[in-house]
């Protein structure tokens, strides 16, 4: 892939708020997006992530707060003066234009010479792997090719910041997985500051330097993907980032930086985010892959298989226990599929569990 020079910069959102009448879509959001990093805004529909993206692009004006790019306040700048481009969910290609003309459209609006346009489009085509398809009509392209044209059309303008609004939601699962890898490689090669919006947690974990989880117009937690997965700050983040079992437990005692808990008929110690109060109830989180099915002992939590699903690389279970229904993902190489109604014993990787509230 050719290395292309881009003018990238830090992006800072300071106390950003957006109201639509009586509805607050974004509430006092502060974010620092470093130079050449890919930051993903993740959350359910209506949480405010796309509204933030549109304010960064200049398509929506904030009710209050400010947006800084490379230290410059760009809050009041029109979209065409921000050096920020967006790849939309629908790709927004012109169906009557071929690949070349779609990519060249923004440059023609800017009144570039034909020679400059030709060179810039050729470079963009090379970047996204579409060299040789210049004359192909937009409607003749596959979904993945259309997505690449949309990216090339954004990159040809040499943006300082690149925005993606759910760019892979129209693709099938296998193509979506491949394309997210291509987007991540392209972003790293170009070292371009990127903000990516999705509601797909696996997508966010796979491509991001930082993930910002949003809930009800505010930031619930932000950090590297591994941190959000292993140490979620609250039950919402735990449940939204991957699969999670979240159950009520009784805190019996504290032992250094661990808490002794009672989970149904078993007791063990686990780490915590903040010291709980002995004798009180708390929320315990553990991932399905951190529960093991084994022979029954006194240290095990007993249960009965409710659902058993063969998934090729894993066997996935839903198991009824005295503390509720627990999800289990069995990765063991000698695994057998325990059918519905089978009595099983569950063991917890205690160091991977966490008290989260």
C-alpha cells in the first residue's frame, strides 16, 4: 500500500451538549482523541454516538460546548472548512456515476484541475485496492467494493480526521469481518485520526485503540478494549461489551484487594473495582468463557443444562442454577456436548471474576 501524507491532529470535545427541543441527545461529553488513533463510539441506538459524529463533522451545531482540532476551536466552522470527512452508513454513492467520478466529485466541487484530480483519484484507488475499476458503474459493485469507494472518496480530500458512521452494517457477517480489518490497516498505514461509530461490540473490540461506551447521552466508560472487557466499570458496560453473567452475591469479608463472596452454596474470593461493604449485597460479573464444567464437588455450583449449542470451536450453554441462569462457553479440547437436562457442576476462574457494584 502506498504511504500517503495526511495532515492529522488531536481532536478534543469539551463539555459537548446537544438538545433537540426537550430531548438531550448528548449531555456534557468530554473526549480527547489523540493524533493517529482510532477511537470508537459504542452504544445502543439513541445513545448519542451518531449525533457526536455529526457535530464533529459540522453537520449539527452543539447546543453548548466546544470542538478543538489541533488546538484550534472549530465549533463554528462550516463543514467544508474543517478538513474532516465522513463515510456514511449508506455509502451515499452516486448511482449514475462510475467509480472514478464518485471519488472525484468532491475535488470537482473544489475546482481542482483535471491533472490534479487524476493523480489524487489514482492514489486513492491504490490505497483502497480498487485500481483498474475506475470505469465500473457504482451499481455494478459488490457491497465491499462500494464501501471501499466511499472510503476512497473521503480519503482523496486529504482529511485531518476521518469519521465512520456504522460503515459495515449493510454487509454480511463474513465480509464485515474482513472489511473491518482492512479499515484498521488503512487507518494505521495512513496514521490518520479516526472516529468510528458502531453498535457492534465485536467490531469495536477488533479495531479500536480506545472504546467509548455511551448510555443515555453520556459516556459510561472509556478505555482500551482489553480494559473495558476485563474491568467494566458498571453492569451496563459489562453487559454491552461481550457476553457477561451478572449476579447478586453476598460479600462476607475483605482480604487485601479481594472480597470473599457467597454465590449460592459456594464461597470464594474475587477482585473488586472499589471496596465493598462486608455483609452487603453486590454485583458479581464473570464471562461465560471463565466458567468451567467439571465433576461435582463441594466447591462447585450445581446446575442443569437448559440449552446446549454446538458452535464448532466451542460448546455454548445456558445453565439453570440456584443463583439464576448462567451462560457458559466451553473451549476445552476434549469437550463433549452435555445435552438438555444434564446435571452439571460449575467452577469459576476466580481471578477473572469481578465485583462491579
